[in-house]
């Protein structure tokens, strides 16, 4: 059963190996699969300026293995949209505020993209944000993600028009956080209760094997 | 950024805001007709992509499509040979019909279809594939005689098309609302609907009368009902309980 762990500066000491797995998988997905060469690093880890003590990670674990994740970052600090993608936001200022986060580096490992992992991670995302009093989350995504979010029950408003980035039509958008969306996506995910885990450390598993991407 | 491109942003955002309140397929068609006319689109169709055993007619969400062409298209099961449908199944990117590959030398059906669309006034077209959750596949295809397709208009069309599609999906296939009542609340209301008092129900379910009254009370709150009778009527009306 997939559970989604919250990792922040406070508990990351207990998740060292998990976080390293995340950085390695991010490198595989974003550099290896999607070809974002700017992120390429010789150690095979995708770590950028926003992987700092202000970041919160939601990490999907199945039997102790990382199968997906995302990163949340405060919009009151310089963040990816304000620093790198402000040109995607048209006709209004870059959305920022104490109850607004930015979501980046969303990924699901290749062999788990057909199932409910997406919905589980999205449900945990809505639940975490509700619990933290977050009202909206901004992100830059490929356009083909919009219908997936919408079908998951998310209310999404565009912040600009689609723009080509790395050969993909991308858009800056804001996801509204709401109980309705959480209910809808939880149903799609087949969740009866919460799958969000707030712990001080990763579950100890004697047989934890390194994840090998297909 | 040019002022012209900014204009499109405003138009698109207005369309998206308006689309939120469109409550019927016809209202969506009317709004699309108005908004897409500025790019000289005349016709459009939203449809699911058929599996081999499905007929495309059963998957059409809404359309403003030349009737003669629709009849000919479905009668001949053109969707089995349509280069546009074929490309839809392979890409998540929007494309112009002219970009859908087919070899007119050997693919006579493909040629017949593209020529047929042109004969019905759609010499040009755009298609937006939708690849959603759980294998949901669909597209919004739009055509006209002389479209205004430029690097400035295309992103606007792309985004508008996506929200038009989403609105149609929501209006035409509303997801069932989750039952707001808990299992215990439903049970308490069901017994009430059968004429049992709270004390009777408590006895049947092996709990106290006070517990049943509390369940009924919270059901009243959730259903905005004034009393137990009102709550039972509402729960039956909305099929939240069955007797």
C-alpha cells in the first residue's frame, strides 16, 4: 500500500536515504526521460537551489521504495516561477502569499504511471495543503496535465497562455485547495482514509532494496 | 510581449471565466461558437476516441458539425481510417489536421476523408487530444475554411479548447456526488422511513435512543432539514437511502 510521507527540514535526518533516492529518481525522470539537459549532474542527482531547508517534500513510498514525489516551496521567497518563469504569467503579478505554495518536480516512476499512484499523491497533496492552511498552489506544467488535474477534481486557473519550454507546451497555473477536490481525488484513488504520513523517520525495513527503474 | 498577444490572454481568461457558468451542452456550443469565431473556426466536435468495438457516435459529447458530413463520416466508419484520429491516439500535443500523416498514394481512405472534410467547408482544422486519468481518451477537433492560425493565436486556441472540453465533460458526465451521510445515519433514517421511533431503532440496532437521536440530528444538519420527517423526505428524494 502506497503511503505519502511528509519530509521537511525538521525530520529530514530520518529520511536521508529516501531523499537521496528522490534526487536520483528526479535525475532519471527529468534528465534521462524528459531530456532537461540543464539539470544534468555527474553524480546523477537532481538537486537545485530550491532543495533547501524551506522545501517540503511529499514522497510516495511503497514497501519503503520511492515511487513518486513532489516539492512544495513558499512563494514569499524567490521561487521558480518568480525567478525563472515570470514570463509565463501574463496580465497580472506573479501569484505569491503566505498561504500560497509552489509545486515543482512532480514525478511518478515509470512503472507506476498506469495505476492509482498519481491520484494517491494528488490526494495527499490536497490533504497536506488543507491541514497547513494553504489556499492555492502554483506550478508550471505541461498542458496535457491540465485535463488530468481537472478529472482528478481539481479547480485550476491559468496564470498565462501556453508557452513552449523544452519542446513542450507549458503553462503556469494555480490549483485551488479544497475539501471538494480532496474528496473527489480520494475516491478516484480508492482511499477510505488518509494516506498522508507525518513521522520522524522513514519506516525501518530490513529488506529495503534500492529501487531500480524499469 | 506584443499588445496583441496580451489581448488574447484577456479574451481567453474571459472565456474560461464564462465557461464556468455554462450549464448545458447548448450553452457550451453557443459560447464556443462565439469565442472560436474570432479565429474563424466554423465547426467543432468533441468526442471520445473509440476502441475497436465501439462506435464513435456513442462517444460524441457535443458538436456543431456539418450534418451531411457527420452522416457520411459515421455511415462509413471513417474514424477507423481517419489520420486525425490516428494521430490523436499517439500524441498529447495539439496539431493541425494537415500535420496528421498519411500517404495519399496508398491510403485512399485517408485521402477520401480529408477531401470530404474540405468539401464540407473544412479545408483546415485543429485537433486537441485529451489523455486523461484511467485511460480516458478524447479529442476536440475544430475546422473552418480559412483559419487564423499564428504563433500568437495558437496558444490562445489551445487553452480555450482545453477549458471548453473540460466544461463539456463536467456538464455531460457529472460525477456522482458522494453520499454525505454515514452508514449509521443512513440506517437511522431508513428505520424512521419505515415508521420506527428513535427508541425502536435503538433497540433494533442495539444502541441507546440518544445515539439514534444524535444520528438523526446530524443527518438533519447535513441535509438542511428542519426535522426528522423532512430529513427522511430529502434522503429519499436524493436517493441517499432506499427502503
